[in-house]
């Protein structure tokens, strides 16, 4: 959790810095989200690469290398002469380097637990949300005091000095597989459990993750800028973002217990429905107090979604493939964050407000709910058919 909290700074530093970067480079809102978009894509690609490397070599080597790359990236972006250079360097260094701190760490944690795996995975994903609680107020303070460029240098040096020693101490030992997990003794288990080939199941989960995070990204990426537009100032927006992610941490813990009891697909459907409702609340409420409340509700609603994908993968696929498959499923959600962040900015530039962007997010969320409901139907169908046959035989 500590490593993830530190390493996921890249998910939030560019959100908080968005107004300052936009002003520095005199760019439109959609263009100013480009660094966040490319960094998020870097997180996605890097997570898949690191997940595959972790399956072969363990999590420590790629995490240590990623920490060095991310820290170097923060120092380099401080001297970026243009928005395009800033965005590209952010994606290649901060995105790719920080990726090891997110999905691959979650996949590694899932290998150490069986009975309480849902809670363990939720706890492992807490770091990414906790990063959104801890980092935004700190970064906003230093941006106001010394500017975003000096703040970036400070972030890079701090992460290098803390993450590298911590990873060397904690992650030298690798989990040992004594037997295949009962949920997925072979890659064919997805066909037995859900009636679909493994590649089809993985693709559907990936598209579902893309959809839910297009919706999730709208308030997370644009809340600071939205508060600035309403006249409340970016500092209030950073506080609301911290409140949202703080309640997201609590939500991860709550949904961890839910995952243990009802499993991945039902939890995904419940969490997605709650997120759609919370997202809709931003439409009628834009007062200062109400935005704090709605942000807290949104944090409580969305906290169980991302851990659900990791649990679903561990329920349907072998443990030996966890690094790649969990990283792939979770990393694709970052593509949704990148696409959603850019889409919301583009819709804002087109319409002059965030109302249409919120409606767009709700529509993507409904697609996610439809996929989750269909997959859940497919998984429960064999049990229902077996029960029906038993009743017929009994009769």
C-alpha cells in the first residue's frame, strides 16, 4: 500500500497541475489534458509489460527500474519547453515508470492469499486511491508556493529516495505455487465457468473496464478545473479530490468484504450501478458544500470497481498467469481514464460546460453495467440449468 501510494503520484500530480500547466503553455482545456492522457496510457502499457516481467522474474526488478525511470521523468518534465514535449516525456517516463506501482503490485498481492483474496486485493488497490488523498493537497501547496516545475523536481527526488529502499526491503521474496488454484486449474476453466474462450472473456472484461473508467475519469480528472470555473479556486478542487479519494479508500475496504462474500462479477455490477447514480448527482448540484458531499458519495460508489476485475481474473484464470492477466485487465481501465479525461475536456471546449461530459460518462457507465450483467448471467446459467435438470429428474 505504501509503495503504491508513492508510485501512483503520476495519476494525480498532473490532475492537480492541470490549471497551472494550461496557464503556463496558454493551451485549451482539451490540449492541457494531453499530459495526463499520455501518462495514463503509459501506465496502461507499462502495467502490461511489467505484469509479464513479474510473472517471469518477480515484481522487484521491474518495480525498481520503473521507480528510477519515473523519478527521472519528473526531473526532466520540469524543464519542458512546450506542452507537447511535457506530455510526451510524462507518458514515456512517469507513465511507464510508475505503472509497476499499480496493477502489477495488485497482481503480486493476489498470489499470497486464498480465503481472503477479495479483501487482500482491495487493500492492495487502496494505494492508488490513497495517493489521491495524500498527494493533491501537498502538490497544490507547492505549486502555489514555488510553481509546478520546481514541484515536479521535488516529487522525483522524494520518490527515488523512498521507493527504491522500500522495494528492496519488502519485495525480494517471491510467492511459491504449491498447486493450481481451485478456481482456475487450467486456461480452459473460463469456458467451463462462463461458456466463453479465455481470450473472449479477457477482451470483454477489458472493454468493460474501459467503459467504467471513461465515466470515472470525468470528475477525477476535471474536478480541480471545474471548481476553478465555478469560482471556488483550484485549492478547493484539490480538497474535493482528496475527499473523493479518501472515501474511495473506505469504499475499497468495504467492497473488499463484499468481494469475499459475493464474488467479482456481482460486485462489479453493484459498484458500476452505484457509480452511475453518483455521477448523475453532479448534474443538479454545483454549490460548494454540495460538491464536497457529491464527491464523497462518488468516492464511496466507485471504490469497488477496479478490485472486482482482479478478483474476476483470479476466479477464472490460473495463478501462474496472474501477473499478465490482472495487469492487463486493470491497465486497460487506465485507457478508459485517459480517453475519458480527454473526452471530457474536448466536450467542455465544444459546449462550454461539463454537463454534456457528465451525460457522456453516464452513457459509458451503462455499457459497463450491461457487460457485467451479461457475464454474470452467463456464469450463473450452468448452475440454473443443473438445478432445473435436478428438479425434472426428481419429479
